[in-house]
């Protein structure tokens, strides 16, 4: 699948251009013919017979960037002075920092913030540990924890390479929900070591966001942490994806006039996201659900590629016990959901679906089927990408989810809270505004975090996991 030029592969090229009429036009034409998308053009300075300009250009990928630069180097009267990759410039020195709430400018300030005044606060917390939620950063701080084994579409790249992603997550927490989050990457793949490490550091945090940990290890790690911690533990790759998808599907069904109880759903992918999606769909009373993984359809009695989590799916889905390949599940399906691998769905598969079909092809960056093709057969199409309509983006969930749990000092995050978050996201779009290309709100809609946080707080209070009286936002 060919992607369009995008900001993830944007470069700034400094060019020294001969100062004669028409030269800038030649440069822009060359970039356009090479497939680049020109953004800003800035005048930097003058030399004797030349003009120096910075040109920002979006490319499709790294190879395309090199092709654009090569094209510019071949132009007579143009000298490529330097090339800067905007993504790497953005990450220089990291994306987050620690700042103090109060300045330290006098002796009194020092005595209040540190010794001797701080000793009084420490004694108060020693007598009542719950005061750590009001007198320290625990009130508003989440640990973003990863071992780097399942990072984006990159796979097992290790903790250091995962750190930029965890920093980005922490930045999103702060920007969208004013939650202070700190990235923690662990040099171990041992699930028990991860559980014990997080248990030992949990006293400094109000919540734990697990991130980019491979399945099925992530299920075990989350389950064990929930047993030993009294603060929320949330694996966003599982539950954040599932919550936003459920919101999108709620609205897609409103568009096509179908109900959860009456649809057939084909789900490709039984990893972190797939498992949580399946469980929430079952909670929403979807009775006809077929799940596919790398070993084919999951059915009762299958022997290959089984583990306790896949076994659970075999007992709670595929009511007709269909065996075989993914293609064999499409007959009569109303919804396809993909959280698996690129280009595994063919047009012939979509032809087997019902009228007004829904296709959520969310493998990233390349979906299970190109959206342009899916649109020929499905009425509503969604992806995980930002350059197509209906992006299923976890940012719609996790900031508000943790904002809500922190506000009521929840002990955990349960199904009631996740279902409430999905409903809140879905109902931010009025029925009169719904369309095939508008089933989820923008991540920049400031009402999203407020709505999700309030719904999560309400659900936490109703389900008995809130330690603090409900706070109205």
C-alpha cells in the first residue's frame, strides 16, 4: 500500500539558490515532480549571487526523502547546504521534563519544600499511607511501563528503543488530561520480574499504564498486578483500543441501522487488542463472533497455537464452531474488525458480507485491506491511521480514563468503567451529525477528556471501586 506524503517523514532542506528569476519555480517544480509535498518556504539570507532558503517537504518514507534530496542535488544553480529530519529534531533531548509547582528562592522556601518542614509531611504519611494521595505526586501521577517487546508496528525492539514511545505517551497524558506521567522501561522480559518491579515502585504512583508488552505475557502481567496493587492497572494496547473501537462501532451501527445483538462479527487478531475487543463485544451481547489468529479460526477442539487465553476465546465465541481460514468466516458477516496484519483481506472476502457492511481495518501502518478498496464493498470504513476518516485512536480513551480514576482515587479499572468510557465517546457525536465518515470525535475535541473522565468517575463510584466521593466536573 502506497502512503501519501506525511509529517512523520518531513524534512527541512536548506538550499542556496542562484539569485535569478524563475529559480524558485524550478525548485518547487522539481520537488512536486518527485512527489514531495511542500510546506513552509522561509528566506534565511543572502550571499553574493545567491539566496538561501529553508524548505519544509513531506515525503512518503525515508527512501522517498532521499529521492527528493537527490533530485535537488541534480538541479543546476542549486546547492543543498543541509538536510534536517523534523522528527529527529522534535525528539532531541526527549519530549518531557520535570518542573516544580513552587519556586525555591528563599531559605523559607527551602525549609517548606525540604528539610526540616518535609519531615512533618513524611510523619503524617507514615501514620496514614492514604495521605500520600493528597500530599505527594501520587494524586496525579501515572507510570507508563513497558519492556519494549511489542512497540507500535516495530515489534520487540527493547526498552531503550521503546523509550521515545513511552515519552510520547506521557506527553499526551499531560497535554490532553493534565495527568503527570513518567516513562519506565524495564530491561527484562520475565513476566514475574515485571510484576515484582511494578509492585515495588507502585507506592509513588496513582495508576499504572502498561504499554507495548507482547501477548500473551501482557495478560498475565496485568492480571497479577491487579491482584497485588490497590491502584488502577490498565494495559492501553488492550483496553484503550477496545474502548475506542466499541465507541466507533456503536456509532457505525447507528449509521447502518443495526444492533449489537443481531450482528455477525469477524475479528482478525487474538493478541492484546483482539482479546479485549472480543470480551467487550461479548459484554455488549454480540452473539455471533468469530475470531481468527495466525493459526486460523479459533474453534472448540483446535489444538494448534493454543494457550489459556485462546482457549477462553474458543469457549466464548464461534457458536457454530467454524474451522478453516479467515476467508471462510466472512459469509454473512456484518462487521469485520482487524487488529492483525497487513493485506490479509481480499475483495472476494468483502463480497461475502451483508449489505451495509462495516470494515474496521486497523493494522498499522498498513491495514488488513486498503481503505480505498474496502469502500467499494462496505458502507462504513475505519482504520488506525490519521490520514483517513474514522481513525480509531487510543488518545480518545486513556487520558480521560486515568483522569476519571485519579479524580475519585479508584482502586481499579473494571468493565463497567470501560463500557461507560465507550458510551461517552460515542455519544459526543449527535445523531444528526453522524455519517459514514464521522463516527468518532476528533482527538482534539476538548469535550472528550471531560466526558470520558466524568463517565469513568460515575462508573467507578457505582461499581464500588472509588475511594473518594464523586467529584462533579
